C-alpha cells in the first residue's frame, strides 16, 4: 500500500472532507436500505430464509466479514443486539428496584442476580 496517499482529515480542505462525508453517507444509506429490505423480504417469504442464510454463510467462509455479520444480525445473535438486550434488561431491573425502594447497596446484588438468571 502507498502510505503517501493517506492524508489525515485535518489536513484536507473543507470541500474534500464534505465530499468524503457525502460518499460515506450514501454508502451507509445503501447498506441500511439493503439490510432493511432483506429483513422485510424474509418476513414476507420465510421460505427464502434458508436460501439466503446458506448463500451468506458461503460468502462468509470465503472471507467476507460483512456477510458473516449479516448472518449474525439476521439470526438475532449479533453482539450489538445482545448488548442492547442486556442494557434494556438492566434498565428495567433498575426501575423495578427504584420502585421497590431498594437502596444503592441492595440494588447491585439484586441486579447481578437477575442478569445471571437470563
């Protein structure tokens, strides 16, 4: 790789930064709409799920990390989804502890015990 072509963002002009950000935004929109359309299509036609998963697994075995991430996301096992579920559970448990009048010292062990149960 030619490191001379790598220019830090703080050394670029405002118009160059804007153009790079625009390209990134467009790529992000395409990626998000693809994932959304794929999920919608799978809900409408569940018989396609196995076919798509098989195709994505084959691509991920060939080294396509994005395909692997999509398999995890579609299966509901992505780290982001699991982290979000844990945070929601933690918030719910904290709200329950506050409603029951638990003090800070009592709240933590009860929260850890409840999280371990799931």
